[in-house]
């Protein structure tokens, strides 16, 4: 494996990333967080991910944009509010294990295992691998092995940021499902409309979905998302919350929405000692 030729430094940072360029796409993947930061489809000449102009590339800090991974918990920690929001995977330095290339594109394997630091936050032995396939589509595989002597529970999400004109975007695929409205005392509501449109701050967890979504822009299909994981989250900070986020420009709430996929709330996963579980996500132009 000759990986050196793929490695670059992130802007104004010591953090390393993998730069992929092939017939199908251009991609940039940060080893910090195993986070895909950019994916440009050559076929459609389209960026499929949004990365904040104000994103910071610093050890231990989440990068705003692309696909951060929330693990081993989504959102606030269930019992200890002092622990990092969305877990530690997005704030950790992962290890590059392999990069291969074939006629379908590049395949990048990155791994995170428990350390003294992760055990302070979550006291289990584990191996988490992210396999990232950069081809005509962007495909991610999450493969988690419980290396502990005890079963553990986890929630997770691929917190994907998609480039859209927010007020002209709509998310299809969630009609008739229930959601937890995180902006209204976590009330459980039903998605009645076919598409979710954005007219205010939006922060909803949909525990059980089909895993298939389309983002439309001005009524035209824009991006398609498919996941074997059951839950979804739809988020946009809108004006006031964007002002509070130091790494989002004040008017950048108009440039992206998050449609996240994972296992959350009622879909929390319990994994026995020695067992492995896998989930897939694919993102493509629609
Ligand atoms: C979403 C949550 O998934 O992530 C929101 O539902 C949260 O409540 C958002 O504000 C961003 O979180 P963070 O930690 O990356 O600022």
C-alpha cells in the first residue's frame, strides 16, 4: 500500500487528509474524525457535500461540514451533560489502514480503537472501521466490533451536510413517519407533508425510516441518500442559531441542510461481547 502519495495537510493545519482524484470524483477525507470533507461528482460536475468556509481543523475539535460521525452517542450524552456532544469519534484521530484502487474507484479504510482517552468517556474495548468508497457514488460503511467482555449500547449518526439553497430545498422520504421535535420539548409528532421544507430552525429526529431520501432543489431531484441504518435527523440552524455557531458564517444557514442517517432513540443498538455490526450509507446525484 502506497498511501503517502494521497496524504495532504488540511488548510492552515497539521491535520492530515487523504486526497482522491479518479475518473468519477474528487474527494477529501480527514483522518481526524474519519470525516469526508469534500466529494465532487465529475459526471454531474456537482459537489455533494457542504463544508463551512469557517471550518476549523484542530485536534480534538469537530470539523463543521462534510460527514462527521457521531458515535458512541448521538446528541448530548444520555446521563452526563459534561461529556462531548455527539460522542468522541468526530474529535478523535483515526488510523489510516489501507487505500486501494480498482475500476470502480478508490477504497479507503480508516480505523478507531479504544485508548485511555476514549475509555475515560466510554469504558469499553472496541474496533470501529470506516470503509469509504469514492467512485461514481460516495459509499460509507461503518463496521463496529465489540472487543469487550461485556455487551454495550450505542447510538450513532453520519451527520451529513448537503449543499442547497435552504429556502428552496425539500427532503422527501419521511412522509407518515414519527419524529421527535427537538425544538418543541421533544414532542413526538407525525410527518404529514410529503416534503420537509425549511422556513425556520429545524431539528428533528426520525427514529424509524425507510433509509431512502431525496433532497430536491426548486422541485428538481438533487441528491439521493440511502442507508441501511434506520434513523434520520433533519437539521438546519436558521438565522439565530447560525449566529451562535462560531464555525458557521452568519448567512451560511442558507447554503446547507443536514440529513443525517444512523441508529438513534428507539433504534439504539445493543452489541454483545465479540459481535460485529455493520451499516452502509450511499450518497449520489439524483
Ligand atoms: C444535530 C442536532 O444533529 O446536530 C442539533 O440534532 C445540533 O441539535 C446539530 O445543534 C449540530 O451539533 P454540533 O455539536 O455539531 O454543533
